[in-house]
């Protein structure tokens, strides 16, 4: 009898222990991050409001984790420090390669046909062209982040296509500003003659009065390509319950508040999947940014 009682108590203890562990797992905050493509102070203000929206919609605590670089965003995702991330096309591909099972679940309506602007200091005499501006050869050129789709991957692809050589062989000096806002500042101040900037950042900075077109101008607009995306880890249902991934996707698709959408800035979010970003994966491999 004593032995049976002991076994019963042991089983109950194990059951309670497992229940507590599961309860603690489900009470964990759901954490997201975003690539730092602009000034990080502004990103904090933008995403704190978005975190509050997700918390209310999903019924779980949601936190925003700021990161210092694109690669930090990918690493945080791989290590499960964040479960959801607003990636660029390339960083999203990198994250999904690092974490099999991860899925792109949403993109901005504009992200299916994104564009990069090549911009130049007005001191160069360059103006807007319909054709790739080959006169930039021999000038100084700055990309954005080394891991940026719109600030590095696609601009480098078009440069290599136009000249048949690497940027280091085309330009007198090549730099990496770190983010699109910094690229604009560097070209506008003539520290670099030419640069590549995300068209959305150009538009938002212009609206904010930070673009002086007497000092900097758009000289070429790239053809469209797929870019930003929300990517989620494949194991979220194990922690927050069956169907949680679908709930997150639906929360993004149902986000209609103009103020929240303006913080990205996007008109709305639409469905996405991994296959949409195959062109980014292929391009990254073609120019040597991805080996696997």
C-alpha cells in the first residue's frame, strides 16, 4: 500500500511539474525584432506601438528586441531569442537557411515589386536616367548595410550586370554606411559621390524634410524585385499552442490602422511564402554573398 501511494504521489508530482513547465512556456513573451535599416531611436518608437497591437490581438505578452545590425537580427532569430522578425529579402533568406522550418508569412503590398534608387551628389552633374548610369564608373560609391537587399545585394547585382566587374573594380572607393539614412547623409554631404538607397526610405526622409534636392538627386531606379518580409520560426505552435503561427499571420494581414502601417511604412500586409524569395536566394549565390 505504501509503495502504491508513493508511486501515485510521484506520478502526480511529475504531472504537476510538467504542467507548470508548459504553463511557464506559454506565459513566455513572444519576441520580435526588425533589421535596423534606419535610425534605431526612431525604430524603437515605431515598434513599441506595434508590440502593443500584437499583444492585444494575440492575447500574449509581445516584446520588441532592438538589434544593432542585420546579422544580429539573423543571429537572434536562429538562437530563438526572437520568434518573429521583419527582415529584408536577403536577411530573411539567411534566417530561413539558418533555421529550417521558418516561414515567410507576410510582406508589405509594395514588397513584391520593390526598388532601389541610385542617388548622386549634384556636384557630379549626374541626372535621372532611364538607362543604367555608366558614368558612375570611377567615382566613390557607398552601399548601405553589407547584408541589405535594397542597399547592397540588388545594387551590386545591377552594377556587376552593367560592367561585368565587381564594385571594387568599378569604383575609386567603395563604402558601407550601415543603413539607408546614413547613405543619404553621406551622399548629400558629398562624402561619397554616389550611393544606393531603399526607395521607401528616400520617400519617408523626403517627406520628413531631410532630403535637399539641391545637393542630392535620384539618377536611376532599379527594376522591381521581392524584398521585406515577416518571417516566423517553425516551432512557435509548440510554445504558444496549435494554430499560433496562423494567428500571427492573420494579425498582420488584419492590421489596418494607418498610423501603425505608416511606421513601416506600408499600405497593408499581404500573404507571403518562402518561394517568393527564390530570386533573392539565387542572386545572393550568383554574386557570392551566400555559399550554401
